[in-house]
C-alpha cells in the first residue's frame, strides 16, 4: 500500500473533512497565501509595472485586498470609533492606487496584518451572526467569509496572470 502525503500548504485539502468553519477559513487562507506568493520575490518596480490596459498591478491588487480585509471584517464586525465602511466607486478605485511610498515589503506586511486582524475578529463570531451592512441591509459572518473567498480568489487569478507576464512564473504554489 502506498502512503499518500498531502502538501501542508494546501489548507483546503487538509480541511476536506472539517466542519464548515474550518473549510471556509482554509479556503480563504489558501487564496490569501496565493496572492502573497505572486507578489513575493518581485522588485518594487516589477510589482508596480502596468502590464494590462487597466491600472491593475500586482502591488495594487495586494493594496486593494488589504482594504477589502479591513472593510469587511473589522469595520463591519468590530468597528473602532473612527471606522467608516467604504462604499463608493471612488474608494474602490483608490484602493488599487500605489505610489512611491508603497514597497513590496510594506504591502506584504500590511496585508498580513490585515488578514491576521480579520481572522481574529471573525473568530469571535458564529457563522450565523448577522450585522448591518450599509448597502445590503444585513450580512452574516458566513456570507462575509464566502464573499472574501470569492474576492480574494478572483484577484489571485489576476495576480497569477500578472506574475506570468512579469517573469513567466505560474501556478498557485
């Protein structure tokens, strides 16, 4: 009998018989890690280089996802007094905008901190916990997790294409 080994970086595979929360958390963490893998190892110039007609860059994707993490978990579930939920198209476009102060290391650090805060905040609530949402009325923690999986995976796909155009690297790992 051949013993099967599973790559421990594949959290969703490890959670394949876990409860719903373990499955949702592992898929979100997997896609978060894919996005970071696409940015790591690049120079600041490579990460901010425009390779498609839109202003989308690898650095911009990570900056945007950092805003998304903050917007959906801490701001909705555990807002600080000055937190404001970002809803406008202007906010969305601005979240992709990088400037000369944005470095790969800084963007990675900010995203990792935002993800850690999101994990900590989300863990405090059951999946069925419902909170008000300024545009949708109400959302559950389950819905937020699924939405963030979708949003992060979508941008991980964009990052995969941009990284391939940058240096030929492909694949989730």
